[in-house]
C-alpha cells in the first residue's frame, strides 16, 4: 500500500471551477475535454442517489462476479467515493484505490486505512 509520502497538494488548476448556466464545472476537465458534468452539490446528490439505487438493485453486491477475498480493487472515476468506501469496508484486507479527475464530489475524511482516493487525469499518460 502507498504511504503518505506519495501525496502531493492539488494544483490550483485542478481545483478551479466556474459557473455556467447556474451550475459549477471543473475548469481543468472542461479545458481538457475529459469531464463535462457539473461538480456542484446537486451533482454530488445525484451521484449518491444513483449509488443507493444501484446498491438496492444489485442486493448490496459490490463486485461482479462475487470474489471471496479480493487483494486489490481499482475504481476508475470514483465520483463520490461511496462505492470504493463500501468495498474497502466490506473487504478490510483489500487495498482499494479510486482515481477521479475531480476532487469536488468526495469527502476525504470518510476514508479507511485500506482506501486511497487519488485525484488524477486517467486520460493522460
């Protein structure tokens, strides 16, 4: 698992937002043509509701097909981080890493020791 030495402060470019049609967007994502969805509280609420609905639809199953003891899980585009958080909680011996382009939807204080939520652009190599 990664240690805290791998953590760097987010640049202003990644954190910068702007209003368009009364919705908040991440400037970096728009300028780089990677994420065109708002990053405001309304979108965070929509993502949380979507997560709850899908969790109910799939009888609280988080991974398909069922795996008894996963060692590592990668969540590409973690959004609010709720799915990654639940997987980390359910599989406490599993390293769960989420990567998302925006830091605006999740609360980093909700983490567990086996959960890492990183902000990065998966479209860049």
